[in-house]
C-alpha cells in the first residue's frame, strides 16, 4: 500500500487549527500560515485520519502524492 499525504483546501479552511491540535505526528504535519493552516511536514503523517475527523469544514483530505498537497 502506498503512502498517503494530507492536503488542506485553503478555500475551505477557516483557520481554526483543530487539525494541528489533534495531529500526533512528530513533527506536526500542520502549521498556521496567516489565518489558514498549511501542510509543512507531509512525510510525518501517520495516516491516523484524526485531522479528517476533526475538521469542521472538511478542508483536510488525504491524497496519494505529495505533489497534490
């Protein structure tokens, strides 16, 4: 099975930071950039899907390529 990576749709992101708060990866996959969240360490993702579950606007998805992030 190939590695999957998180992606944030910045148009849907409200900047609540829930994805970053729930991320257990080290280093954290997400980081605030202005009033939005961005993916900064996609390789650290453990594919636990907690970020998907907690995002109120469904701005976080999982993709099959880092290039899609």
